[in-house]
């Protein structure tokens, strides 16, 4: 069986028709992982028992001629920031090196209820903080398209696993670009749903007003299938929205003719790599050729998105990460003589450098005397960013941008300059701050054969339109 | 704004991090560099712009009601015990670095 050619529907159909079994499919992926992952580093933990039990369940349904659920037998990987009952979950951090969650993340539970086979937990930047997967406490991930380069981050393991056929789909999380940017670096599809579209229950929190869970897949159709399975109100997450879940797959084939697609000049300025520009502009032309109207728009506060993000996200993170104190779970420093020493040492030993940097920045921004100048100011600028999108969406149905200013950079290239790493998020953070959905779809390669991503941003809860545009592009390309 | 060594110490205390000398030095440099960049936010006039703490405040909220009734979507009255049973005691202790079977054990709380 050629893993490269498989899609979610093809895999499920093959298991249903008993041309293959879910068990042999899982075993084929495990064999690929064993062969390929030593040079990629995508997986942190494999969950073979759980996977094979689920596969057996699907096989027994197929054997009885019963209809499989929508992801029946489909092998998937889960970013290690989502808890999985009984399966070690580390968030890419040593502070949770031995943590075995007592419960499942809702998105994972829904995928399993839909028949998916959870192969294991995927490597990521520590607590989802990073744009290259070099902040993982365990090991970096190598881009399957060029092993000397980063896969992007923080869902680097998720993107690499799908790109290298070590999972048919993966769940990632996005707070500042962590699904879309690695998808673009690895040449796969990455969808970040609207804030509140997918429950955050079981997602180890980084920034609670920004975090989203979403799929990384080989095709747009696969992303639509996964989204349909995981989206929807969850009483366990008070921020999950009471908005009905459309049939995203049925919506895909609707025509894109006469849709108005915005191109924002602020995303095409200097700093955009010329090869990336070429690929994205060609993609825009292709969509114009499909009958879409290309409309220039402006998002004037774009240049303020990164500083806003790095205050809001770090402030929220400093609060969310306060729970890691060595008391109830995770790493505890053994040489502490007092409770206070235990807190400080456990945290200082357990957290990596980038996490500490962000906790410090966030704590500073929230501290007395600085709260107004930093946190409150950033929250006001956030409103301005949202208004930019509201204005633009009065004129267009979706907005086209490059996903990232460059293609994948080399491992080690940006580790010594945190600010330069932060600027890599420049095209992705705006959508996180505004709460809107975005998808990255592969749109070509640079001269060095590195993938380039086209990003399509949409209105709140209008994943159907961005999926439709992405699908139309994918079919035309 | 210029971050000083004293600021780094103060913030590290607030954040409960026992930083090493080297870490303090690097963080001093990094915080200053990042905050220098963040300072450009002060270029924007945000008088009369309300702060946005939650994008999801904008959907699900019942604007016709006041107080916590506006957020009725976030709670349920029909469940007496909560949405589901609490984590069983032994499961809650499962990941603990040190317990006596009932409580989490930690080093002495009060320093003398």
C-alpha cells in the first residue's frame, strides 16, 4: 500500500471494503515511523496498545458489514499539548516529563469516536512557544523536505509527520501561527478554525484568548473531514461557541466564481522573500482565473500585530503556567528545603529558556506600574486589529496572504535572536488576535525545492468559505 | 522603557523562578530588546478604544440581559453535581511527586 497516495476517505473506504484492515494500516504507519522518524524526530510517545485496540474495533465493524464512522481506521497523530488518557503527555517540556493524564482532550475523544486510530504524541515547541520546534525540551524536529531545516513551529512534529507519511492527519494547535506556519514550511495543509469553533478542553493552555486546535492534513478535503468531527459546542469549555457545525465537506464543491478575495498590501511589503512572493502571486492569479474577483484591501495596523501578540500571549501564558509548581504533578526539585524553594527550583529546572523568557515578559507586562502601558495598551491595539478585519470583510469574502515571509530556515539559524524568531510570525498572528479562521495550503516551491504556503483568512465561523477557496486552488493547481 | 537588574529580580520573584546569574544577564538583554520593539505600540492613539480581552465575548453573549445572566451560555442549571463526577481521589494523586496517600506532601510551608 502506498502511504503517500492515501487520503482519509481512501483509507476509510479501503477498510470498509476490507481491501485492507485498520490493523495492517496502523502497522504500516508504525513501520514507516520506525524507518523514517529517527531522522525527523516527529514523535515523542507511541500509543501502540491504544491504536491497535481501536483498529481492531474498526476491523470488527467492517467484518460485520457495518458502516464505519467518518474517520474509521484513519491513523492520526496528536500534538503533545493535548492530553490523552493514560498516554504520557509532556507539552514538549521536561516539567511534564512523566505526566500521565487522567482524561482525554475533547478533540481527541471526538476523533476517536469518529473511528480515528491515535498512533502517538507529536513533538512540539515547549508549551507551544516557538516557530521552529527548536524549543522542544526533548529534541528538535527536522523538516522532511530538507533535513537541515526546521519544520516550523510550534506544531512542527504534526506537520512533519503528515509530510513524511508517518500519520495520515494530525491535530495541532495555533496561538500565533503554530498550525499554519509549519504547514507551509512542510508543504501540507494546516487549518486554524475560528476561536471557539473547537473545544479547548484538554489543550494544555498557553494563551487562553488565542489558543485553537486544528488539523494538519495532506488535502483540503481531509482538513474539512477532521474539522467536522472535532468542531462544536462542548460544555466542558465555556468559550466554545454555540454555533452549528456545517457540513464542511459538502460545502467544498460549491463554486468560487464571483467570490471576492482581498489582497492586503501590508502583507506584500519588504521583508517578503522574492520566491515566496512569486509563488503566492501566481496562486492569486490562478484563483482570479477561476472566476474570483481580486480586490485590494488594507489592514493598516498589521505592523503592530507582533508587539501586541507578544504582550497579550506572554501575559496570558505567565498566568497559565503558574500551575506548574511541583506540587501535584510534573517535575519537583528534590533539594528544596522550603515550599518557596521548591516552587522556584522546580520551575527554573523544569522550564526551558524560551518559556522562561515569555513568563518573565508576561509577568513584567502585568506587574503593577506596567499593566497600563503594556497589557492594557496591547488589548486596545487588539481591538484596532479586529476593526481592520471587520472593515475589510465588508468588501471581501476572504483575504489572501503569504503564510510566512520566508520558506523554512536552517536549524540553528534564529535560536540566538528571539526577536528575529518572533518576526517570523508576522503574517499569522493577526488572525489569532482577531479570532478569525485561517488556512495554509501549499502553493509551490522555492528554487531550493522548499514549500511555500498560501494563507486564506476568513470571517468568524466562515471556515466553509476558506475551505472552498483552498479546495478550488488545490484542484486548479 | 529600560529594564534594570532590579526589575529582573523583582519579576523573577513574582514568577517564582530561581534564575541563575547567567540567566539574569541574558534575560536582561532579551527583555530590553523585546520591550524596545514593543514600545512602538505607544505610537498609536488608543483613546476611546476599548480593550479586547476576549474575542468570544462577542458571540454567545446575550446582549439583552445584564450581569452574569449575559453569560448564561457558559453555565448549566440542570446539573446538580457539576457536568460530571469529580476526579476520583486516587486518580488525582496519580501524578504526584510525593503523597501520603491522602494529601500532596511538600517541604515545610512556613520558614523559620
